[in-house]
C-alpha cells in the first residue's frame, strides 16, 4: 500500500495540540499560584474578594476548556494510537494498488482502491459502544465524561455522511463522466472497544478487522485500469505500479 500524508498539515495540528495542552496547564498552575499567594498579591482584601474569586474561576474554567480541546487534538495528532497511525498499521500488507491519503484536503482519511474510494471516520473510544435505532450510546461514568481523556463519541454516522458528500462533490467535478464507487466505513481504533451495532447504514468495524473486510466481504470489483489512473490523478494518489498500468 502507498501512503500519502500532508506532513505540513499534520505538523501544524500537532503543534496546535501541544500549544493547547501547555496553555491549559499554564492557566491551571496560574490559578494555583493565585490561590496560594492571594494575600501577598492583595487579592483577598475585604474590598476585592470578588476579584479573587472571579479571576480564579476564569482561570479554572479556561484551563479546563483548553485541556479538553487539547486532549481532543492530542488524541488525534500526538498519541501513539492516533487514527492515522492505527490505519497505517491496520492496512499494512495491502498491495500497491491501494493508496491511503491522509490529511489531503477532501477528508482526513481516504483509501483509493482498485475498485473505488473508501472514506474512513475513526474513533478511539474503548468500552462498550452500541448503535440502536439511529443513536449511539456509550456506557461511561459522569466523572469520566467530564474529566476523561477521550473525545466525545458524537455521531460517527453523520460525520461520515458529511465527509462522503464532500468527496462525492469533488469526484463529480473532476470526473463528471465517470461513476466511481464511493463508500464509507466507521472505524474504532481502540483495542479494548466492544461494538454492539445493529442496522447501521455504513459498516462499523474495529481497526483490527478492517483489512479482512476490504479483502473479503467488502472487496470492490476492480475498475478498468484506465479509470483507475484517472481516479488516482483526480485525487492526487500515486500512480499505479507499472505492471498494473501496462
């Protein structure tokens, strides 16, 4: 499998993650300093006690919000189990007719296959996750919801629909005379996730099962070589290996 990644975009997002995390820690530490040294700073005099509590609350809330945002970006761009790293490992072994495009503009994770295009939406939550009657549910405590490192589960199906709409529009603009098979897959990357999914409009898989799905049940019929070349050119994917382009 060929991999194309926008390194500049990845580095920008990784840097933003670090800045947010450092900023959140700085605000929380500043709140601690103000609490410990409030009398020396003149913040606990009878006339301005309100200023101390207002400033402390502002720093606490600011630090908490930035930490949540920072952890969200950190999980995606700094963690060893970040989505792009998990997809690379999960899809390792696919031949060079496949190309994984990461952070290439249309969507973060897109696989160009011999038979079409697959868009991935990746989640990294663990535990039991269920999908029933169009709704996602995850069993977790309130404490973990507010203070855990995981990003909110949200609605992967709706996110995937939006990603597919963007890719479909681009394909229609660049290849208006061709009908390219386009599909989406929701991927859960955490090794301890337990999925309980019924009647989902898109496949919902663990990362470890993704390659078997693409090679087996989810394998698309190969497009003619000439169309594969046009598709790859339109999406900025590497050219077919020479044996395939002959």
